[in-house]
C-alpha cells in the first residue's frame, strides 16, 4: 500500500457520499483542521482518528483498507456486531 492510499481512499469515500471535508469532520467528531491536514497530506491520521472516520462513515477498518469492492453492512448486521 502506498503512502497516499489513506488520502485517496478518504476522498473516494467522501465523493461517493457527497460529503465535504467539513461534513466529514462534523459527522466523525474530528476537528476540521485535522481533516484538512489529513486530506492535504500534512499529517497522517492516528489510529483513533481513522477509527472515528470509519465509524462515522458506517464502515469497518477492514472495509476502509480493502482494495476490492467494498461490502456495506446492513443496520441489523452492524447492531449484531456491536
């Protein structure tokens, strides 16, 4: 996996959802400045930040890092896993 994978993947997921950087930060509970730094490759996200992003997007870390077609969990499946 290359260095830009996380940024590229975040941008892809936001685009699929029609989310702005601001909305991503609000939904995930992460300061807008942190989101900006991640997306502009000033810093890499910490594991806790990446977990918050995945939770906010309703995906697992495995789904985030999968390079194939991702599978979305149903609400029932998500509740069962929790």
